[in-house]
């Protein structure tokens, strides 16, 4: 085949930035995820996600964390600018959610971004605005307690096609966001996570609200309700070598009324991630151990794998949802043991109750 003979040229920087940004911030859920993770990294104990029109008009994430010091205002939203990683070697010992300095820079390309912040040592807050390339273009005094609020106005408007799709599938995007926020609400014990939404001129409604200082079980009850959590049991969190599996699963003999795949949350060291093989093992084992009534359904499950930071890699996909586990087979074996123990025990508990 003959090629067209057209010259190969470098894409201009602004276009490169837009393309790359669209890969980091895939949708409403990833946009909010990055902001919530920044608030957690800043040590916040209260995080409020405020939406207008399900997030399409305005997303605000406010925290009571460390705030951003004036030295960092200009570099805050520049690409690959981060306060969390100094050398590549630090990736091995990662304890923060962020480390690449890509989120705010990417968001600037996709929305009008502004930040209101104040550190405890500043006398007042400041509202900062940034352009599409992440350059600081405005600052004004603003009232604010210590902490940070990041606002995204008209998300995806600079990308007309994606914006149209976003508005067309708004309810689905919103549902995905809520599922993701549920994951953070459940795992972030000790943090109060709130999400509210306002539609039109209507009253602001609260969609998620956990309490500060709550346990994982408390958070589960807030998210799923007492009845659902009553049908779940805590995993015996015994260490397997340097690894620990903690969490809650549906009892073997219960069975869920509906498919629970949107109620399976997996974490590695408290970071929500996708673990398809864990999901597969979980569902297969549940089906094989359950009584017939439950055999068609999937268990609700919250599983947090606690392991040394150098035993996995989250720097695999731009949205950091995929992880490479260095000892995946061993981990799946441990999980199988823990689940068999939990579900085996549950069955015998029920058997004794039946005979009473
Ligand atoms: P990363 O989280 O990978 O460092 P981001 O683009 O998400 O990259 O954020 C850039 C920097 O902005 C962070 O390293 C942090 O110093 C600062 N920052 C962002 N959000 C907050 C916040 N809510 N509170 C305090 N600092 C923040
Ligand atoms: Mg970040």
C-alpha cells in the first residue's frame, strides 16, 4: 500500500495536553475521585462533595485539610507538579493517593478550575483561578476556614463531543460517581464524607453522609442500611505473612435479592481499585458454597488487602484503578482460605440455629 506522503509532524502542545488529560480524567467519577483523594492526602477529616445538576454544572470538593501554602499556588495545576513524590524510588513506598501531579493539570484542560484555600498559618483565604494550561491567572481574597475547596464548572465543556455525551448519559455518570464515593465512604474510617446534590432551584439533598470517627461497619450501615449489613459478616482478619485481608462479605446462606456486582468494593491499602480476578474468585466460591437459594446471586463484599507498598504497582493506568500485584497467585490463595473459613463457619452457625 502506498502511503500518502504527508509529513509527520509533532502535535502542538495544547492538543497533546488535551489528549492526555482526557485519559486521566475519563468521566465525572474520575474527576471527583481525584479531588477526594487530594483531600484525603491533605489529611482532611471532613470532606464535602457539593454537586449542582448531578455534577454537570458544578462540582465542589471542600476539605478541612492542610491547605495549600502560597509558595505552591503558581505551580499547583502545572503538569507533573506534585508535593508527594521526589524521586522515582519513592514510588516503591507510596502511601499517598496522588503522586504524578496530573489531576489538577488535566482538569484545567477539561473545565474551569478554581481553588479556594487557606493554611492554618494564613490570616485569610484566597481564591485562585487557572487557565486551560494550568497557569495561575487570578487571585482574590476569600473568606475560608483552613482547608481547600476545588471547584469544577461545566465539566468537559472544552471537549464538545465528550460534553454532549456526558450530558446525554448524566444519570448513568452520576450513578457511577455515587458508587465510587461509596467506596471512599466505606474505607475512610475516621473521615466524615458528605455528598449533596442540588437540581434546579430545589432543596439540596444529601446522598451520602458518614460520620467522623466511625468504623468500617458504621460506614457500611450508612451506605447500605442496617438490614443489608446484618446479613454480612466480618472476615477474620488474620495476617498471612506480610499480608492481611480485612472486610465484610454476605453470609453464605443469605443470598442477595439482586445482583450485587455494584456492591463489591476492593481496596489495596485503602485505595479503591479494580481486581477482576478477586471478583471472579469471590463469585465462584460463593456460588459453590451457597445453599441453592443463594446460588444465583453474587455476594456483597468489601475487601481491603493490606500489604507492603513494594508488593504492588498502581502506576499502570492513568486513572490508577488497575494494579499489578507481584504475588497475585499467593494473594488469591489467601483470599480463598479466608473466604472458606468465613463461609464455612456461617453455614454451621445457621445449621445450629435451624435445629434449635
Ligand atoms: P498529585 O495528587 O498527584 O500530587 P494533583 O494534580 O492531584 O497531583 O495535585 C497537585 C498538588 O496540589 C498536590 O501534590 C498537592 O500539593 C496540592 N493539592 C491538591 N489538592 C489539594 C488539597 N485538597 N489540599 C492540599 N493540597 C492540595
Ligand atoms: Mg492528586
